[in-house]
């Protein structure tokens, strides 16, 4: 039997937006936020003025019990900022700050058009939440041909989805294939379908222009008008790391929010890549439907919180406290701009070096304008054989992504190292 709390949330979702509610998986419909220990503890925090014996932690001298050997590594944070459990949906102040940051980065979004972000343990965790909440076995999940390999593990292996690929670049490798994308979408426009958009893209390092973003959104809208329930997952892991003027500065999520009642948009972002805190594992999941409705969003947030409660309990407290402190620092924005300038200079150096005519005989660079990566298409060499030879004979590591393609993370190279990297890669390719 379905839990009464899940029934209550489902009634809210069905009443406020029946089409969006119908896109949830059976697991998604069964999720709820428990009112047991969590609710009683929350009430006690507000009203238990004498003694609070609800919290499952140890306390001493009015604060979280702690070891000095642990806390000495957190010079600017107190024990209560590091050690207790965080709320399942995340620190309320951090969620509010990230909501404000989304509005700042996506000015075409209006306040109230999307849910309050829920904290996840990185974007991979957010993708797993999406898979659980929306995907049934054999549901079609479409990915670009150039995609991050973990998508298949999350959607295909864990949830048994029918993972399909759509063309990313045109056959000449020079531009985004919006027509090929449109054909792939409309061929499946008679059913529920999940799409993963990843801009800046991993592995290619490509982000869309305004015109390309609009073409993608028009395709989704056309599919929704034809009766397809369209769930669009915007994996914005590298958002903001844009290096060319033609790149769309907003997330496609901002273009999809409120666009059509057949489109359920999900935004996954976080500090992981944007703020260079990969191991802190602080991400966010945010929802947008049409029409926007606060009751609907609150119900989705509670279901998400219930899923987090039932898997990892909560995301790390210390990571959230560190990020919240950083975002409140007066130098936060300036430091982000400084690091962006460093990465932009490295991307420019890659383009400058690859413009040399001698390279044309062995590889062709795919377009790139953002993020951490770029890819080369090898002309007559197997990418895995090339990768192994580079590693074993030259001491260079790259990633083979497809039979013809290798990925280079210029983000982890100093600008002065880039010319030598490609020179050695060129010599290896010529020798092969």
C-alpha cells in the first residue's frame, strides 16, 4: 500500500499539473518525506527550550561533541558547522543563496518560475535522483553521441532505460547538428522520453549559441505538442566557463522553464566544477514546469528530500558550510573571474597551437568554446592504440572516447605546457 504521505503529495501534484505528475516513475510516485524522527527533531529545535533529547548526535558543553584532531582542520568553522547532520534537502541558507545565484546567472528566468534548489551530493547524485524519479525500465533516454560515460551507468544499468544516441556534431564535425537532433526527437514523439543536455559538453567542450539553443527548445516544444511527455535534464556541471562571445550565457533550462506543459525541465548544477571544489560534492537539483506552481514545487522538493533520506540520509554538513561561507565572502565573485580568465587563456592557447598546418594531416579538432575539455578526431589512427602508445612511450595521458576521438583536459595543464603536449602527440601520431 502507498504511504498516506505519498498519496497526499501525489494529490497535490495531480491537482496542480496532471501532465507533469504523469511523467513520474512508479518509484517517484511512491516517494514522500517522512514525518517521523526528522519532523519531531525539527519541532524540538524550535520549542525544546529546556532539554532537547531528539538529536541522534553527541553533545558536550552546548555544542557537537568533537575530537580536536578532527576540528583543527577546520580553523574557521565551529563544531556545529561541520559535524551534525544537515537537513535532508540541504542547508536552508545555502538553498536560498543558490536560488538567487540561478536568477543572477539566468536573467530571463523570473522569480517563482522554478523550485527551490535541493542540495545533492554532486551532480552525479542529482542524475541518479532524476533516474529514480522519472525513469522506468525500457523508457527511452536520449544522449548525445559525445557523452559522459557515467550516463549509461546511471540510466541504462541502474534503471534499465533504453539508452539511445543522437548526433552531436554534423558529419563534417564543424558545427552542432540541430537538424539531426530534431529528427531523432520527432521520431520518438509519440511517447514519454528523457533527454540529457550537457553544456558545456563533456567531452567536447562545446556550448550552444543563442540560435542553437532556440532550435533545440523548439524541437522539444514540437514533440510536446505532438503528445510526447518530454523530460529534459540540463546537466550544467561546467556552467559559466564560457570562452567565446557567441556562447549562450544562460542555461537552456531558462529557455524551457514555463515553455509548454508537456516539458518537465530539471536543472543539475553546483559548486563542483564552477567553484573548483570537486571533492566537496555540493550540487543542486531544481525543477520547472508549466504553469509554474509553488504547491507543485514544494511537493517535488519533499519527494526529492524523501529519496535523499532513503539513500544517503543527507549531504555533508561541512561542505555546505564551506560553500555558504565562500559565497558570503566579498572576494568570491572576483576570485571566480580570476580563475575563469586562467582557463580562458588556456583554451585560447590550445586554439592557437592547433591552428598550425602540420597538424591537419593527423587530426582535426572538434569545435570547443567552454568547459574543461576539447576533442581531436584522429584521421587514420585508432584512438585506443594512440592513447596507449602516448602513455607507455611518451608519458602522456589522454582519454579515448570513441574509435576516432581523444579528449584532452586542458584545464589541468599550465598554459606553457600546451605547445609541448601537442608537439609530442603529433610526433607519436606520425610515428604510428
